[in-house]
C-alpha cells in the first residue's frame, strides 16, 4: 500500500471534482428542498463512466476497485453533492452481484450499474431488529418454481428512484433452520409497497418503509447460492462502510473549505478572523482528524481490493467511525467559524449538520463499531 495515490486515481479525482463543481451545493440543495432528484448529475456521472469504475471490464465497467468508487463518492461530496445512492447501488448491490450473482444476473445488471441507467436500493434494516441482522423476520419460501416474500423493512434509501431493491430475507433449509438469502425485487412487483418517512435531513434521497405482501418472484431472483447468503451479505457491507467513510470525508472537506474561506476573508477587528488562534487552531485540529480518518478509509479500500475481507472488515469499521467523528467536528467548527452566518441558508453550512450527524448512526452505529473493535481487535468478550 502506498500513501500516495496513483496517477490514474489522482486523475479520476480531478475529473470527478470538475463534474461535481459543474453542479455544486446550490444544485444539490435546490433539488432537495424542491423534492426533486439529482437525475442530471447521476446520468452524466454514469455516461462518463464514474459510477462503474468498480464494475469488471467485461460487463462494461472500468475494472477498478472499491477504492476508485470511494474516490468518486468523496469528490462529489466535497463538491457539495453527497449522493447517498452511490453508497447503495454501485457499491453494495453491484459488488454483491459481481461477486455472487449468476452469469445471467451479471450480464443483466452490471452494464446498467456501470452506465448509470439503473439504480438498486438495498434493504436489510427492520423495525424490530435494529442492528441485529440475525433477528430479521422477512422471509422467502419456495412456491413451485419460484419464491414468495413477506416482511417489512425500514429506513431504506432511494426506493422511489430505484428500479429494484436487493432484499435481505430468510429462507428455510431442509432442517427447518432459517438462513439469510438475498433477492432482487423489482419496485413494480405486485404486493410490494413503500411509504416515505419524514426526515429532518436535507437530501434529495428519501427514506422509506417497505412492505412485502406475498410478493411472487421467479427462482432466479435469488442472488447466488441458497446456502451462501451470509457471506454474500458481508461482501457488500464492507464496501458500504468504505463508501460511507468516503462520503463523510468529502463532506468534511466541503465544510472545512467553507470555513477557511470565510476565516481568511472575514474581518471584525481589522484583521481576518483566521489570524486568531481561537479560530485557526480548531480548524487545524479538524483538518488533522479528517486526514487521519481518510488514511484509514484508503487502507480499508486497499485491503478490500486485495481480497483481505477480514482485514478490510476491521479497517472499514474503523474508517467509518473515525470519518463520522471527524466530519461532525469539521461541520461543527465550520458553523462556529461562521458565527450566525453558519446557520443561514446563504452560506450552506448549517444544513450539513444533520447529514454528518446521521453518520454516527448509519449504516452502522458508533456503538456497534466499538463492539466490533472491542471483540475482534482487542479480543475482549462479546458484550451483546
């Protein structure tokens, strides 16, 4: 692992930053506040190949790794366009299908992930299961040559703009034991309904409760093996954490950029406020924390792309934790630096607070990350 990114990665970042700058925070916020979607940005990113950098070349992608996709996500977020569906559709869903899907599923879905012509949501969280994926009650039972799904999911992102949802459910083996399995459910499938959840977060991508009521699917809606659901699931959760860390890093950079620009130009006592250590030192500390978190994110992506799932699991959890904390610090200090202006619509800083605060909760809570590190990194007894 090098601490200096390759020339190709740096070029990718520059190109994506240019695209993000073409749209920017004003575009993103306007879409969010008006209830519209970022379709133009998504379509252009897909057309330019940025959404498919991690899709294998034989399926129309760039043949890169999760580190490349994380760079795309970070640069768009740093430009003021943190696309939550990037964490879900090309990272979780495309990765799982590329690694575990049938050849027919790969040929059908991966080229469309790569060019941005399809979006797929991901559904695991349930109202009564919370962080315990072993308690999910959504079930799939064999019925002739197909499946029937029933259950409920909550806090599922972007269902209204997705063509399908990758559902985590449970199937019964020959011994009567329930095991996790993954199913691709078209959003137009009879018996599938979704209702929006009112949120305080400024984002074009909405959250939904999903209901499956005797949803009938063909056998090939199952992703991978009937016996391999848990391993297939975890293959998508490490990329999810890596991408969440990348998005947090991008938002942290955005907030620091706004804060330092303001601190360098705002004068109150005949000198820019950034010349005072009371302003400069907290911003410098936030910068240090953010760069340390970004390094862990890059390490996690490198381990994952090298095929070290165990090492990537530890690093991805740490990166997600560290970046959430750093991003919160960056945004909080940016608001403080702006004073009252930090809470005005004009400066676009205050609206970032809800987004980064969510990162302590999703896609995995800070407490569950600490549980993981205590048990797996420190060797302490399991506490839950």
